């Protein structure tokens, strides 16, 4: 019942006291959200600081982040959301930017749990984990990529990794070796 009321409050904007104008970088597209300072501030210290003296703010976001901003705001109001594979990184980026730790953890857990979605998401998530320093996600992706070498090798997303990422991929060689050894010699434990 409470979740429904919060969703309705967000949808209708009744008694809103702040306006968020979310602009997708490189476009003229602006999405307007009528929100409530109290609810945003309860979930995000960043919003609490940002909205302490203002009732209207323009937020510059990447196109991907702007596209999922409604889901992000809904999470701040309701504490839940439905995530699609392609939305995981933008939602994690928003959670990181606005310091919403519970959403950060939730999306990272979602990504680790959905690595089996194919080589494409795993490769993209691996590169994202390296760039953000998320060691747990990086390790999970490495393990998935090592055990699914044939799918990874055929993935357009893998391609040739940038030079800056190559040193971070050294553990992948060890995992690949271990995966291949166990496949060729079942029942033997890696050394």
C-alpha cells in the first residue's frame, strides 16, 4: 500500500518541492521530474547537498543514464526496480554518482548473478568493472569469460582490448589456462 502511494506521489508530483531537469549530453533532450526533496535526500546524501539551497536543478547525464533516470528516481522513492541487462551499467553509474550505496550494491549483485546472459554483457561488464575498480565484479566476469572461452572468442564486444586494459587482463590468461586444463583433463585439480 505504501509503495503504491509513493509511486503515485512520484507519478503525479503532488506537493513536489523540487524540479530535476535531466539533460542528455550532446542533445537538446531534457526530461523533467517533479520530486520531493525529503524523499531524495533520505536516499542520497548527494541530492541532500545538491538541493539544500535550490528548488530546481539541471543534471547533465550521459544518454544512457538519462534514458534510465526515471527508473533511478523510482528506486529512490520505492526502493525497488526492474533492471534489464542493458540498463545495469547506467543504473550503477547513477547510483555511484549520486551516492546511493544500496542501489550500487544491488546492481553489482544483479550483474554478477546475470553473467550467464551471454558473452556480450560479460565483456562489457568486465571492462566497466576494470574502469570503476569493482574487484568483485571484475573477478566474477573473469571467471565467466574464462569458462566460456568459445562464446567470448566469437563475441564482437570482446574485439581487441584497449592497451590500458591489457595489463589488468593478465589474470584472465591464468583462468583460461585453468579452464582449458580442467576441460582437457577432467578430474584433475589445477596446481
